[in-house]
């Protein structure tokens, strides 16, 4: 008996586990193992209560957990002894029918149980005896291939008693194999069946958009270029020429804009200085307007004496404060080249 259990255990261990039991359909198979007949003698006489049994299995899987299963088993040739008929020797067979309920512990391996009826027959030299008794079984079912299952089962037929047999029980331990007609064989994948992975089209790398760096010009009386005369708001020719790079920038790129801010020193009334700074900023703006640049692209303002860059206590500092700052900020443009 230990050899039987060990043998099936090895089969379950080495069988491939790549199958999932998803049964639906007819199956048939066979089983074999030791059969024990308990209480077959009224005395302590050895009646030969252990024999080799074998059987045929037929069933139908409705799904992967419920089936209806029947078996026809030859349970062995036994010697019996009872008070009524004395000694007898004969062949014991049984026809069983029961629902089979399975619980999958792994996709390919299930524990199952059966409870149903057994119609048994004892054909002996004392006559033919038969009756129906309760049958129960538990087992392990393992899917070894696409079509074949291996199983290990213990079956018990309880209280076989018809007036000849007297409360006799049969225990059957078997290893078995079933062939499942309802399962579709899964074909091994070949290179032709393996689809090439679909590579996603790489997204086009967008070229960075051209960006014009900010540019600025400061027209200051502290520089070498003469800008405004003292207390005047007219530009010298040199100052107009120094503005040409920014004028060209705005003429070339319609996205470009410019901010023109006039400043003064602190000499004189603050209100006067404010007006003077606005006038000087506008004079510079007129250079851009005269070149054909739209007024909405220019921001023109005066800050008077409110934003000095140097001390108004010295002549050099006051000269630095008398200035017009022209700034064209960064912008993105379309490169047509």
C-alpha cells in the first residue's frame, strides 16, 4: 500500500503543471489497488480479507468542480465465514454512481469527494448475493497532460448486509487514470504562432523652437555717445544710429516688441522731471515709429527721477541717471530659412 501511495506521489510531482483543469465532457479510465473486506468472518479465522481490486471509471464533467461519475469494480475473490451459511468463497463486484465535487488547490490539481450508492454482488459457491449500500470516496485528481488525469482515491462501501453478509465493509485504495474526451488539446506554440511585438512608432522629436535672446540698449549722457542736451528731449544723430540694431530686430521679426523707459536725475522739480522723462522716451519711440514699426509693439513710459542707477550727488552720477533704456524681451520666432 505504501508503494502505491508513493508511486502516485512521484507521478504528481514530476507531471507538468502547465495545464488548467477546465473540464466539460465525457471521460473514461481505469484504476487498480488493494481491496479490504472487513468483518467477513465470525471467528478469528484468516478468511483472506485483502485482495487486489481493479475497476473501470466513467464520468461526465459538467464544469471544473462538478461531475457525475460511475465505476464498475472487481473488488477481489474473498473467503468468508458466517454462522448462517458457514464458509464460502466468491468474487465481489460493485457498481457505483455518485456526484463528484472537486476543490482546486492548484489550477491542475483538485481534491474531490463522492457520496452515492453501490450495487454490489457476491458470486460465491454458497449462492449469488447482491444489495445496495452507501458508498463514499475521497481523492486527489491531477491533470498530467491535455487529455490525461491521474488520481489517487480511497473508497468505502458501508454495511453490506443481505442476510448472508453481516455488516461487512469494503475499503478500496486505488491509483487511476482517466482520458477526457471533452478537453481540447493545447498545441505548443511555434515560432510561426508567436507574433512579433508591435513596436510603437517613436514620437517625432520636436526641434526646439528658435528663441531670440533679450536685447537692450541704454542711451545715457554718461556714455561717449551724445544723447540729449541738458534739459532737452531731442536725440543726436549718434544716438539715433545706436538704436538701429533694435530697430532692425523689430523690422525682421514681427513677434519682437520693445519697452522704452525714460529717466532723469534729481535736479529740478519732480513733476517736471517726470514729464521730461516721458518726452525723452517718446522721442526714442519715434525713431521706431518712423521706421514703420506699429505703435502697439512699443511700450513707452517715463519714470522721472524715481529709479536712479547712481548717486545724484555727483556730476558723473547724475549723467548716468539721465538715460533712456530700450529693451526688447526674449521671443520665439519661426525660422523660415
